């Protein structure tokens, strides 16, 4: 029983490490494709069900982000073809 739990924990940690690595790559791609001003107001919140979720603290930054959304999605899909969409909400960062 203990070896079974150990293998489950090891697999979970391995998945989390891979997820963190992917998140770092996606954040790098986002930074390369957003302007300086936009980077100050928009943050990657999470990756869930093949979508990237962003949070903006400014409605004007959110609008500008929506204008650039397709370019950003195309850049992310080059390395992560399974990503299907990009979404953004206005509000404080968590």
C-alpha cells in the first residue's frame, strides 16, 4: 500500500513539474508578444482546459489585449498546439 501511495505522489510531482515548465514557457511567449505598457496591466492567471486565462487591472489594457489575442494565440500554438483559446477578465490579481 505504501509503495502505491509513493508512486501516486511521484507521478503527481512529475506532472506538476512539467506543468510549471510549460507555464514558464507560455509566460515567456506572452512577454515577447505584448507591449511594455500591456505587460504592466495583464497577468497570466492560469491554464485550464486548453485555455489561457488572463487577468487585467485596467479596462483599456483588457481591450488592447483583446485586439492582440489572435496574434498571441498563434505564437503560443507554435509551441503548444493543444491550446485552444485565450480569455481575459478585468479585476484585481489574485
